[in-house]
């Protein structure tokens, strides 16, 4: 990701682009000597950023500075024929975006495969499911992992679609009419079309925009950055939930040898990487706002008011999602689950978590739904208050003694004995998620075994 967005990397992409345009123009009849192209190719890797910077401070024009630098190195003046600055910068920036999206795609696939592995490993581990962070119904830890994986999988599908149809600006000239290329190629529209097709092939794109001005629509940048935020959303929700579970002692994100959780409290094992994941998500939401503000603010055929925003928002948004995915993968590979602690929490909550099952069984036994609901609610709240006050809850005894419910102690105990039924279809939903994700291992070679970089 750093190589794609580095200043040197961009200069190299631009020089490759200029050479590709020159070769296509020469083949289509523009009088460019073959030796001139060789001279440019000979020096294309000689990147002196300090020299380019010095030129830009004199010209106050970044593209002109890079044109002069490359042409002086080659001792030729054949690049940028018939091009405007945006013919260069828009296409190269879109190439950076496209290649960066491919990096994100690979790491998102790695995260999905890691989530699928965890979901499968904990497919049947009963846990307390929570809504509003309050105990609700039982689920499994595997289903919880699959739930966050499902959100990432939806975003992954959207990423697939964007990469398949992402359109490049192409060579459209100063206001989008291709006038200068038409002039250069003797007014032959077919030659101009052939030139653009050659450039698209060099860039690796399958489609170009047709009726545009000097710049491609900035709503396309918004689509890209909002997609990055969507890709990170599942991981951020996962990290938020892991932080809550870690606070209850049910698991940790992993704790490395020599790591210190707190300078003052030696016992602490903080979920610092999960906090980082959530922080990256906040950064991405900021860039969604920034690029969203550019959409719908283009003047006539083009202006550069968006430039100061895009130079920050585009590379930084990709750095943020890359950092988030690297951190997410680290947590997925290092986290530690404590089944005994999870079981203890579940056993404490289970009579209350079974309340909806008691309700359905009561209805099946002839009780009125609202009557039974009110009775179970009354006893559940009383039992919870007694438990929190240090008394005896004994919710089953309370329910068995209430004729409105119509279920005796044995019937209630029999329901409780079948605790595996309380998770519903969770294990099968895990199986479905895993089956959907596993083919990614064949499609993205190395994703299943990808090791993220070491984090500070």
C-alpha cells in the first residue's frame, strides 16, 4: 500500500503512462522517433524527488515540473503531446485506486477466511446473546463471529462489483472533447478511439467514461471511500464486542510476551488493538464525509478545488483501511477464548435467557400469549432483583407456582435440560457462512495463510 501511494511510486506510474501514450501515438502516425522513446525508457527509473520539488517551487505547477524533469533527463520533448494535466493525473490516480483496492480485496479475503475458521472452531460454544448489551437469548460464539463476518462478506461482494466495473477517465483533453488528440491525429476519430483503447489496455481497465469534462465525477471517489468504510465496519463491530467481552473476562485479543497492559496496574490486559480498529473506523468515517462533500460540487467542465482534499483523503483512507485490516487480522490470529468463563456466565443467565422458550411452550400448552408474557416478566424481574440483592432467584420455582403459565416444575426442568435447543439455527448458520467463505482460499492464493505485519 505504501509503494502504491508513495511519491516515487506515483512518478514511476506517470512515466510508464507517458511512454505508453507515446508508443500508441507513434503507431497511429504521430512523428515520434523510436530513439526518443528509448531515451525516455532509459531514464524512467531515475527519480530525483528533490529536483522535481525544486522545479515545482519555480513553476507552481506539479505536472509541469515532472514533465520538465523527465524531458531533461531524456534530452527529448515528446511526452505529454496533446495531453492536459488531468489526462495524466486522473488516470494515474485511478490506477493507484484500482491497485490499492486489489490490496484491500486480498486482505479482506484473509480476514473472512480467519473469521470462518474461528466461527467453525466455536460453532457450538453456547454464549449469552445480548441486545442493547443486555442478556437476551442464547447464541454461540461461532455464530457471533459469523455475524460480523456476514457484514464483511456483503462489503466484499460490493468490492468485487466495483473492481469489475470501475471506469477510468481515459484521454479526454482539456474540457473532455478530445480536441487536441483529434488535431494531433489529423481529425481521425477512429485513431483517437484506438489511442484511448491502447492506453486503457496499458492501465489494465476494461471501460472508460465517455461524456465527461476535465475530471472524472468526484462521486466516484465517494463511492470508493464509502466502500472502504463499509469494509471496515464488520471488523469495527467485532472489535467493539470483543472489548466488551474482554471486560467481562470471557476472552482476550491476545497478550504477547513482554507486553505491558498498564504502567500503573500490572494485572491489566487491555484490548488495545481492538481500540485501534475502532479508531481506524472513525478515521474512515471522516474521509467519507470529506469525499462526500466533493460530490456534487464540480464547476462546469472542471476545477481544482477538490485537489487539496483528494491529496489527503484518498491515500489516507487506503492507509487507514490497510492498517485496520492488518490489526484485525492480528487480533483474529492471536485472540484467546476462555470457555469456562463463558460457561459460568451462561449458567448464571440461562433461566432468564430461556424465558422466550418458556413463553412459547406455555402458549403451546394453552396459555394466552399476553397473559403468559406478563406472568413470566413479573417473575423474571423479581428473580433478577432478588439475585442482585444477594437473595435466591429460583426463577423456575416462581414460574412453576403460577397457574397463568401452566407449566409445572418438571416441565420447566425438562426444557432447561435441552439447553442446546436454545441456540436455534445458530450452528447451521455458521455452516452456511463457512461454506460461502471457504472458496476464497482458492481464489486468493496465500490469503488463508497471510501473516500481518508486526504491530507496535
